[in-house]
C-alpha cells in the first residue's frame, strides 16, 4: 500500500486492504474507479433518504468517477475519532474526521446550491428527502421556518456555516457522524 494513504488517513494497512477489497467489489466496470451507479447498488445508501447527497459527496465538481484515493478521502470523514487521536500534533494538518471537517461535510449536504448558506428552500428540500410524504408541506414549512429562526443570528433568513456550527455545538458530531466500516 502507498504510504500517503496511511499518513493522511491513519487506518492500519489491514484496514486499507479490506477497504480496497470493498472498493474493487463495488467497481463493476473493473476500471479502478467507481461511478454513481456503483454506489447506488449499496443497499444502505439506496434506502437512505440522503443517499444521493452522500453519493455526490464522493465526486468532485464535474467528475463522474472516483478512484480509490478519493473513496478513502471521503470515507475518512466518517471515521470515529479515537482517544489517542485527540492529542495529535496541533501544528499538523487537521484530520478529515475532525469535528470541524465533519461539520463542513454535513453543512455541504444541506447547502444544495453551494453558496455557503442554507436557505429555507434548501432546508425544505432536504427535509422532504428525509421524511418523504409523511408530513404535509405546511408542517415542513413550519419546521424549516422555526429552524432558520432559531439558527439565523445575522437576520439574512439563511443559515451560515458559523450559525450551523453554533446550533450543533452541544451535539456529539464526532460520534453521530461515525461509521465503523471494518469492525
């Protein structure tokens, strides 16, 4: 395995080998890359209401394929933070699974137009994805309005990243946005 994977993402080599095995099992085109269709075959993503948004996070703007390095980089956001990682070198690069990077990742799931704000319409779209037809449009609108009212500190009727962070300051994002892939 290449050392850059270990250095930047920190999983052990046996974990990298197993993730590579999972990557190649998803690679139906056998070309060393994954397409959106490859991800859509993962049952957990197929049934997740935010599955398409999560899948899109694997693909850089304008790209329709992701290689193993890009796959690992996105998955790294979901690695739990281990106790021994909390005291790492403060001058080194921030790990992809840090609280700040997890919050940025989550924020981008809501910021559909990528303007660095979550508008009422974007919040409504994501809420619709999450609840489907189980709640009326009127109820969803009320939830969106109340959420923006509680989070919006500068009065622009949208949620900035700073406001998003403030709302989630007491939430254990490090654990809620963690997946143990190989345990």
